[in-house]
C-alpha cells in the first residue's frame, strides 16, 4: 500500500484541488442574489485550486519535518543505548 505522503501528493492536484474549484463554482452560482461575472468566477475557481494545492504542500512539508524529528529521536535513543553498553 502506498504511503500517506504519496497519496496526498497524488490526490491533491488530481482530485482535491479540482473538487475545490468545482465546489466554489457551484456555491457561487447557486447563491441567490449573487452577481458574479464570469471573470470573477474564474478568479474564484483559480484561488480555490491554488489554495487546495498550497494546503497539500504545507501538509507534506509538516509531515516531512515530523518524520525527521521522529528519526532524530530514535537515533538519539539508539546512541544513548549504545553508550550504556560500552560503559
């Protein structure tokens, strides 16, 4: 099974970002009394798409930092254990 990071990297630009743009369009068009031009609607769709991609990238960066800290803690514990064995 692919890792969570790979799934987020794959699904964010292919599923989540287009879905965010589509939902933005559906909500904007179906709100009674909203007067949105096609140019404004396009700008909103692009903003939703970019926002979704940015959130996915931010999550991936945070996950990478978390893994790095996790490995550092494991290495620190291994180092302490090997020092105790030598004494």
